[in-house]
C-alpha cells in the first residue's frame, strides 16, 4: 500500500473535506490554510512533483488547471483574483511528494513570496 498521504486521500483512507472530484483529480481544503480560501488540487495518479511533468501527463495537468479555474469561480474568487502555487522540491518548499497545486484566495496576497 502506498505511504503517500495524498494517495491515501485519493483512496479514501484519510478523510478530507472534498471540494471537487472527477475521474482524474480531487480537490480538498488544506489542513493548515494560509488564506481564507486554501484548496489543494491533485491528480489521482501519483506524480511526485513538477519535475515529473512530461508529454505523457501534460493533458492531465491541463485538465487540473481547468478544474482550478472552475473551482475558483465556484468559490467566488474569480473577480478579486487568486493565486495558484506549486512548490517543487526542497528549495521550492514542497513537503508532500505527490504533485499538488494550491489555490489561495480571499485576501490580498503579497509578492515576492519569500
Ligand atoms: P507543500 O508544502 O508540499 O506545497 O504543500 C503541502 C500541503 O498539504 C500543506 O499546505 C499542508 O498543510 C497540506 N497537508 C498535509 N497533509 C494534509 C492532510 O492530511 N490533509 C490536508 N487536507 N492537507 C494536508
Ligand atoms: Zn501519491
């Protein structure tokens, strides 16, 4: 059995507050929110990080971005705006090695991110 916590969420072994699900992706609220709305969007397939995006899975990544845009609209973030974040590897601050995109909104976000 996979030890990956996001694979466990996909399989239903760890309960989450799901926002969206289809055959390829799941979205759920982050356990430790950094903004009033903080949602994680992940592929059901285990892809470790952005380093593993290639021609074979780029359609899946595109699909996820369409889902993110739809979720942002559904949550009322589209007019004021939001941020989509992917942390990759140690210097990127990635802590879960199953690719995921953060959807952050509901407050003014600062730049640079630090
Ligand atoms: P990273 O730091 O890898 O970009 O983001 C991982 C995110 O996953 C963090 O924001 C963290 O709060 C969130 N997270 C870690 N474990 C769980 C969990 O079991 N459930 C949920 N909903 N979020 C989690
Ligand atoms: Zn995984």
